[in-house]
């Protein structure tokens, strides 16, 4: 999906503002076929020649160098020149862009409260519902874009029920097409930060063709879409101490597209990427060298950097060129700037600071003290609707420390392969633990946009690679200290023709699921970073895409069942015993529906809700169950209990029979939170409370 090598369609899978339309995308692909899907996907350029950069930028291909005055401008101009020579430009192909689970903070009032699903303990992620023992905050997304989202507060009563409080419309009141991604709740200041992606339409600028790169989209197919759509990442801070009186404190908008957000305590980290719109990049074929040089000479540093707008104040630059790092050895011809902005939610003035990298980002990983950004050094393309990476793809990792002074660069390194094609799950392939960065990468050239692509003829053997990187201060590098497979441990992680589906790091272990016809679950022992090893392997039908470690050496997986030919069928949940890593066992599994069934996890890692109570776990999962007879298909809240190694499925709540997701109650907008013995289910734009 996101990549430093973005092409006309910014995300090979789908842009963040269209995840809500994922069912439509799947249906359109089925109607259009491979050829039709290919019309919506443009090939990327890049790779190959080294940059004509100062030698200090070429010391190591993966290394970053602090930008000196004027260097960012020279860096980007050189890429513009090379883009033109390679026949790449924003004119090239206009396309349509359709607009263990844990609580990260201690709950108040001694209540048992489930929290948002997180990759790293203690690091909160954006979600549509947040809660502590005193209040629940929900974010209802509009059924159609163009309307603000609604933030609602609820007071938790003594019996666990909720009393409605105040409601607040969040996002631009004058529209555009706001798409809210979620919110954070800072427990000390009791402030909420609502994060969104706003798509603002405008007319084509004079003398420029409407283009579609990064934060710009084109109405090349449907006439009712504005001539040009530019994206902004919005952050609205709301006072939530009194659930009866929500109040907006500040609104800010950052040019570009959202990579992701994380919160540690009162510090909010917002990672965005910006694709500058340049006339020099929109010149049609046949433009003379003199005219190209004329337009290139007009490009300024200010044209390359994103702006920020706070409230009604005038827009100002988010960063200066000297706030950026440059990666001279990156062969991508993409024009992007990735920015990391830290906002202190507890400070009266919402103090903030920003740093940037010249280039895009594949994924981010943030622990309590480290930030890792992954970038790809080569371009990739789409062929027949399938993502095709370079044969010898390399992923660069850049590690930063998080301190009182802001974000500081620690070092860079690289691993073979890429992080896959699923944006939601790319961050799960990175994990910082005790100072080391663990990465699970994949070497296959062709990825799958949809599960059904696994039915295509098998690709050559492309095993996954596990790499452990350790920062070395002397040269600011990330040195590989351990890797799988290796000469002493040659066993592959995955079989020929398989691809990686589920990855989960947990302390000194990693769980990896690969799939083509069966699901090999690999348990990796990372206790010795210099000597990682495959401890055990379990093969079962189907595959798990989402893995959740549970107490007592258990692992809960959600994925799909499959037939003997590898065709994906219904939703499958499984409970595994991994207490003995050398002998993983499947304790129980259940299948719901047939092909077309899916859960809220298909749209967000936060789609599942869990509450751990000692050795027992309660799981709530919004689910759509497809049946051969469409009239028998149903949607509702599926609940599970895990007790003493047993998996019990409770009857589905709120059952509604429908052949498709109801536009008024889509799975992508559903979440749950559990408080004591009640589960609060966000759906249909409000909260329904159920006794567990």
C-alpha cells in the first residue's frame, strides 16, 4: 500500500480515505476483472542509477544525512530531472481515487476496562471508541462523506450502564470530504485528539493538468468528483473532562496524507507524507529542454514542504529544509516528504515540534522510546492488478529516539525483501525490543491484492526473512546481529509459493503464519537475538491473518478457512497452545459462513475487542457471515470466551440478515469496549449496551 515509491494511484491497495469503501472495491474488481482493475493502477518508475549527490550522502545507501541549507531543493530537483528522463511525471496516468489486546492506560475507579488493540504495550493507537472507568467516548462516522463526524461522551454509571452526555461535531464544518480515522484519549489532561483525513476539492490550477499523486486525485472517470482533490491530515483537540460538556480546543490541518498516529502518555505523534504539486512535474511529453529548465528553475524549497494551519491562523510551513534528513542512496524517483510531528496534549498551547525525511514511508513502528520508519529503496509496479516488487527488493529501516528534545536520529540499516502489501498489517512486521529492531520481510515479487489471488499459479519459492538489527552509535548504522534462515539454521519460514499472512511479535517470541493451501504457524524463538530459530511448526487448514497472544501460553487467531485447492472460505477463528514453543497445538477452531464472510478486522487492527480477566478472556468481534443463500447471510456482534484452554462461541448479538454490509451499519465503523460485565457496541452511529 503506502510506499516511498508511490505512483499515480497513491496506494496499490486503497487510500486511507477509501478503506470504508473496501467492500465496493472488492465488488468492482469482480465486475471489472483483472483488466479493469489494472486501469485503476499505474506503474511506478524508479530504481537504477545512482544520484548525483554530494559524496557525504552516498556513504551508505541506507544512511540518512541532515539536510544543509539548499540541499533538499537540489535533492528534489535532481529527482525531477530523472523522472523526466525515465518518462515519469504527474501527467503520465491520471486515475480516479474514490473518495494481546491491552489497555494502554490504567482505568479509573478500579473498573475492568478493555482497551484498543495495540502493537506495542504502552503505546496507544487511534480508534473509534475510547474508555476508562469514568467515561466512554465514541466517534460516529457519517454514512457518506461530506458531513462532519460526531464525537459523543457517555458517563459510566455504578451498574456499568452508560448515561449519554454531550455530542460534538468534529472536522471541517464547510465539508470537503472529511474521513475520520479515529481518536486518542490522553488520561492526564482528559483531552481527546480526533484524527482525520480531509479531501478538499478545487478547480485545476491555471496552466496545470489535474494530477493524481500522493495528496491529489483526479476525476478522470466520474464527472461528479471535483476536478482536483487534495488531502489534509486534520487533528482536532477536544476537552473531555466533563462528559456533559465536550468542547473543541483547537483544530489543525497538515498538508498531506496520514501514515499513522501513536500516543505515549500525553505526547501524540502524527506521521504524515506530503507529495508536492509542481508544474515542473506536470509538463506534457514533447516539452523542450529549455521549457523544462525554465519550470525547474522556478521550484523553491517552500514548494516542497507541507504547510500547517491552526484554527483560523494563516498557513505556515510545518518544517524547514534543515529539519529534514536526506537518503542519498534511495533509488526511488518518487517526490515525497515524510514528517513526524509531536504534539503535547497536556500543554496549554499544544506545544509541537516536527522533523522530516525526504521520501515516503512504508510503515511506522513506535515503542515507548523508539520510532522506526520503513522505506523501500526500489520502485514497484502493478501488473494485472497485482503488486510487483523489484526482484531484489530492499527495505530500509530508520530508527529514531523519542526524548524530551524531540525526535533524534539513531541510525539506518536494511533488510532483504519488503513488508508485504497489506497496510493494516505492515506495522506488525516491525518490533523494537530491548534496543533491538526485529523485522519480518518477504522476498516474493508478486503480492496479492485480495485473498483470491492466492488461487493464481504459484510463484517461485520466496521464503520470509527474520532480521534482528541493533543500532551502532559510531557510524549511526543498524547492524544485523541475527537472521533467519542462515547457514546454521537453513529452515525456511514458509514453503514454496506461500506468502506471509499473520505476524505478531511478543517479547522474545514471534508468531508467523504463511499460506497457500494450509496454514503453517511458525513459532520463532528470539530469546537470543544473535541466534533466532524456528522453535516449532503447526499445519492446519486455512490461515490466520490476525494473531493475539493470550495469558497462559495461548494464541488466538482470526483468518479464513480454505478448501483443498487453497480457495478461501468462511471466517475461521482458532485457539492455539504455544506454551511449549517446540510443540504448538490447535486446541479449538470454528468456521463461520463461506466465501465473502469477513470481520471488522478486515478494515482495522482495532476491529476486535478483548478483556483479560486472569486466565479468562472475553472477545467481541463484529462479523458478517455470508451463506450460499444470500437471504440467510447475517451480520452482528460475535462473542467468544476463552477459559481453561477452551473456546466458546456465544450466540451472535444484534443479528441482521443481509446479503451485503448495510450502508447504515458497516463493519468498518463498528467497535466495542468492555467495562466489567457489559460490552458497549458502537454501531449504527451510537452505542448499544449488552450484558455479557
